[in-house]
């Protein structure tokens, strides 16, 4: 196999080790903001709508439900704290795409792609409108996202209306690795992930939603009204929205539809004025390189650089466990790739390192459905693009619970389900074979082997 730029231009081991000295093992976003507390459920509560899950999907569902019908009683149950999982740990890329990128959407729903792109942009506009209307302090920046080519074979992937040649992309952000780029100026906003979760919770409670934290749901039952059993109480609700995402579904039918894949990230200390000038980045757009194993990175409000991605690790058994969040080899690899990308920032230190689990499904974007005679709706499988798509998912679930025939519910993308993952040990073997094959493609000018081409043909090919 060939090499990648991250192998050809590795920084010295001393640069990597020094940058990671005294790094806190904690999600920067959650360290950076004060959070409100919500009570634990005790006893029995009655509601028109109960929502399980206190991340973006659950919080948007609560808000959108109250906006549709202010008189509806809405209860939200969270096993831990609001926004503590993926919603407080992600990169803060709030993208318009509902399909995990244009290529994935075109491969799966070519006849709907124009419609899906329009709906995605309308959804992103709706998020921005909500941020402004409710005065949400979330560090919102509609700066777009720029894809960059760091290998010669990736340059042709950048061609199109937004194409930037080497000089143009270097004028935006100075990295010796950049050969070309493509800047989507309207399709993505940068946001502070934890602030977004906490502000959504503030807005929801202001609209009358009851939020209960530290309330772990243990079961869902009922033929008519649904009983949600928790460790400390219960909720009887006419309708239920499940927004548990990476965690095991309360519906057995969905247990094999997603797998938790761990993603890793680093956050630097704030850049000095000289360091900022050395890289440019005056337009503050989000960045992502174009390999199968890609990095995503962006500036925070105080000019830190978040640098994450590349490793996507699945652990045998498909469990979400705290011990999986500490992976020294992944953090060292990220630090090495960071200084390959920005050698002019040598000496910069990372203040935080962390990881989180992504609810990955085989079609790489959310899927939807109902159960219990239409009284229960669910959305899951966002595969890393849930910051924006969760609001769209909230509207889909509410449409379905109301039995509405809408543009959203008529979409094939909404009506179709992904292929489930096999049980263990096949799941672990398959996921790791895919990862190895993608790594091989990145080292072979992007050429996908027969295994990946076969997965593409059956609708399980990873293309981003």
C-alpha cells in the first residue's frame, strides 16, 4: 500500500507528547458552561406525550410538540443529565444534510434528492430562526463548511460550483496539506454543542415541558395508553417519542438496527494572535478532509481548535461504556495529524481530550418508524449528523404520532428502513473488516476493493 500525507509528514514524537501533557480527560463543551438541574421522577405522572431521551432529538421533539399545541402536556425523561452524551460531545457542525452528504443521498434516493436538499436547508433555517426567536446563547455562526483535498486523487472530488484551487483554499486556511477545496457557504453552521442542548432544555421548560433527569427508563408497555416504567417512578402517556439514539432501544425490533461507534476529539488551548494569523481562517468555516477516515475541525468562540475524527472504533458486544472513552493511541494519532495539518502551530497544547459513541446505522442517516398501533414513534441512526437532522426528525415523529400525511412522511427516506446489523460475533467482524477496507482505500488513491463495492451494491457501503 501507499502512504498518506499524515504518514509522509509526521511531526516528531516530542511535539506530540508535549502537546498532550496535562490534557484533561473531559469534553471541553461540557466543562465550558454552567448547566441547570432538573428533578428526578418520583411517583406516577400522567402526560399527553412522553419523550425518552434528553439529547437534541428529545428536546426538539418537546419544543416542536408544544409549539404545535401549547395545551399538550409533555414530559421528557433522561437517564443521566440533559445533553451529557452525543449532544454535549460532538463537533458542533450543524449541517443541512439529512442524508449524510449528497453522494449517500443520491445513491439511495436519487428521485428525492432535490426535495431532501430543500427540506434540509429549510430545517437549518428553522434552527437559526429558533435560535434568534428564543434568544438562545449557543455561539451560532452560519459560516458553512469547507471540504479539503489532502491527496492528489481527492482533488477531482472537489470539482463543482464551490471549487477552490490550491491558492484559493490556502488563502482561506493555511495548511501545507491542502491541495484544493470546496466551500459550501450556506449548508452548515457552527454551534457550541452543550450550550445548544442546555438552551433547548431552557426553551422547552419555558414552554411548559417537564424534564426529569437521572430517571432511567426500564420498560415500555401497554396496548392503549403507554406505561413508561423508570427506576424511580412511572409515566402514563397517550403517546411516546423514543429518542434514545445510541442507547439500546425500548423496542426489540430496533436492537440490531444501530451499533455504537466511538469517535475521538481534542481541543487546543486558545490561539494567540500570532498563531491565528499563521493559519488565517478568518471566515471561520468548519473544515473536513476528504478521506474515508476523515478529520473534522473548527474554531470555538474563543479561538481554540477542535480536531476530531479519523478513528471510528467499535467494541465487541456493541455496548456503551465509559472505559471506551480513554484510548491513548487515538489521541496520539489525532495530535500527530493535527501538527501535520498545521506545522506552524508547533508548541500549541491540547487542554481536553474526550470521546463519545455515535448511533451508526447501515444507511448512515436517521431512520424512522412507529409501533404500538401508532402510539410510539422513534427516530435513530443519525451516524454523526444529528446536530441539525434531529429537528427534522422531531417533526417526522410528531407527524407520525398525529397520523398526518405530510411531505415529510411521504418521503421514501422516511418510509424505508436500513438493513440491520448481524448479531455478534458477525457484527464485530464485519465492522472491523469495513474499517480495514476503508483504510486500505485511503492508502490506495481512494480505490475501493471488492468487499466495499459489494457493500455498496447492497446498500451498506460507507461513502463519507
